[in-house]
């Protein structure tokens, strides 16, 4: 499943690069890591927002064109070391952070989807699948171990309104935005226009603790803002909570088939750029879903296999999982209880080889 989605492929690419760096920390022009850098640079050259080379050696690098076959050949020689919890977490965080659903796929996403590279990434996927550190990726909601992350010191960025009120307001705004987009935005999906690209509900969310005791929500954020501090609170989930599990594209498609909301006019430009698909778009109708379920949980493997891709809902309709994080559960009702009186502050340290999060002393 890791090869099926753009985030999964990006994770595999990151794992292979990390494995090579661990065994060969010194720079080498013949390395797989350098080949990825050069090939991805040329693949996205000319794209709006593409990287620019400058400094010593830049001119030679710009003239050095490596193909996907060249990259795959170097990847085949990479020795895959034992997977550690830290390296796997770091690769997953990178794959999540590099998601950018308002623009074309970047060079590394394009490279990881090239057939020669895909064939070699299969070996990496099989290697990771054997690791005990990846087992939690396929598990359902960890109901007794949920934590909410806020990126403001006061925690005010977390949804405080009643879920029903937030969903009602969200539904009204979505309907109004679709009508406005129909009137004001061009129907041509290739036009340079952008809007709200997320497909998340407006309610609170939570994730589990990882094996090192840090909440997953600290690490895995799409297009993160580089936050260095966070407030974390425990979320108590009742034993009878009704949770819909999204473990891949089919589960998301089923949710959209049962509870569709048409968002074609407001999503078509962003989602065309990120997926290359033109057509009708829908998202789940969160207020209606709240009548059946208290929450929706996206497994880590479901995220890696499906996020960012065009998920077929029916013959002429598709959807995108956008703005979600691995293992994230959005709560559509007020069934859960958040312990606001037991907040914990966490601080990020990025000075080492791998970043870390540490709970701040009181």
C-alpha cells in the first residue's frame, strides 16, 4: 500500500536516503541522495516555486541531468539498515510536511512516481513492512490513548465551540463558497486560482502517543509552519464511541458516496494541480456523518496510501484526503472529553541529526 499514494512513495524515498546517509555521512557525487537531489531539481525546473541552485558547483549541477533510470540504479545499491523508531518517524514527518495540495507535485514526488524508481522502492517498502516500528500504522483508533495538540501557548487555536454548532456553520460556509466560486471562478481547472484545499471538518482532533511517549500530532502536520512549541491535552474517549475507520482509498470513497457534498467549483483548481484530474469533486458531508459517527479516524497506512491522490467515488466523481495527518481522528460530536486543566507544554529541538520534542518542566 505504501507505493499506492504520493505520501507513501515520498516516505520510501526518505527512508532510502536516510539509510544511505547513516552509512555514508560524507557527501559523494555518486550517491543515491545526490542523484535524487539532481533529478528532482530538473524534474521541477521551471515550475512556479521551484528550487534554485546557486553557489560553488551550482553551474555544474545544473548541467548534470540524471534520469529516473540513473536514480533507480543508485537506489538498487543502497544497503537498507535496520529500521529504527526515530528514523521511521523522521521519514514519515518529512513525507507529511512536504504535502502541498495547492500546487503541482514537486520534483521528489514526480521522481518517486517514475516507473524505474517505483520498482526499486518496492524493496524499501518490503523492508519497512517487516519492522515492528511500523506495526501501529495499520491499527485502528487507540481509544484509551488520545491527545490533542494546540500550536498556541493558550491552546486557543483548538475548536472550542460545540461540535454541532461548528459543523452547522461550516456547512453554511461551504455552501456559500461553492455558490460564490460557481459565479466568480473560471471553469478551466488549469487557471492559476487557489482557495481552501483542505477536506477536514472544523472540529477538534487527536492522535495517539508514539512509542517514545510523544503525541503523534506533534510530528505529523501537512505543510507545517515550523512551530517550536505546543500545548497538549489528554482526550478521553467513551467506550461506546462510534468511530469510522479510514484505512485506505476505498473507505474514504465509501464515506463520500454515502454522504457527498459537491465542492467542484471551489476545489477544482487546487486539486487539479495536485492530482492532474479534471472533473467533479466531492468531500464528506460532516454534519450528516455526525448523525452516525462520533469521529472519523485515518490510519497511518491509510494516509500514506491515499492522501493527496484523486480517489474515485464513482465514474465521474472523485475526492482528495487533504489536510489530514497520519493516525488523526476528527471528533464530530461532543462525545469526547478534553482535560483542559492538565495541559502539558512541549518544546521542539532541531539542533541534532534528528529533531526531538521534549515535555517542558513545570
